[in-house]
C-alpha cells in the first residue's frame, strides 16, 4: 500500500515553514471558508470547527491526508481575529498590553477514512506596550493578516513577557500535537520535532 500523501489546506507561510521543519513533503493550497464566529460559540469550539471545515473543503484527490488549522487570540472571552485596519489593530494591541491572553489553535486531519482534530491552548503574557510602539509596529506591516494583530515569531516577540504552552501553536501550527494527528493518519515526520520555528 503506497504511503499517504499530505496536503496543507492553508496559504500561511508560517504553517509551511513548520511543516518544512518537520521534514514533511506536501502540496499546498488555501481554501475559502466563512471564518465568522457563530452566535454563542466559544473560541475553542470555533477554531476546531473551522479547522475541520477547512480540511474538508480541500479537494487534493483520493489517498491524500489533508491538514488544516485555525488560530484565534482570546482575551477574557473576546476573540481577536485579523485586524480590519489600523484602528482595529491598535485597539487589539492596547487591550493585550500588560495582560495575559490565550492563543487557541484548532488542528484537523482529514482523509478518505476519517477526520480527527485537537485543540492547542497557550497562555501568552504581554508587557506594557506604549501607543507609539504599537503604531510603529502596525506601520511595519507585520500585524496585517495576523490574529490578534501580532506575529510572535516576528517583531512582536519583543512584547512577550511569558509564554506557557506551545510556541508553534501561537505561530499557527503546534508541532507536537500536529505530529500526533499525522502519525495516526499514516504520515511520519522525518525531522526531530522542536517547538520552535
């Protein structure tokens, strides 16, 4: 029986980099799904649901294992998605400043046989971020298209005071948990697994 092929249902360069670091070969293509939160839906349920929907929306052909993920930044019970504009990004960064928030990433693996999913939750504490610093960060271009208006692997790493959980989960694809799902689907990472990018 031939080895299963892997397909990443995401256009995220960060997720591709993580798979590369895991020593995996794969095809890649983004998918379009409605990423809005359902009424009354908690963030943890939402990210897992969206990961499953993304995995099932991909159509890479028979015998292929599809991997998908969705990430949300959560402060108290508020979900911070991708900022719509400068004001939205600055609002998010001001709210996160000096506070502990959670980054939730749902991961799903879908094949001809089954769909499996899991949730990674990481606590991130930001130091105080001044308004001028937040504006300069927005003007760098990095927050655009990022949940919570920041990328921990980039300049925003300087905002982080403490992290408890999966660093790669905050980036967008938790390495150890993803490897667990892939192994169950018949795909074995070939590189040493590290929770770094």
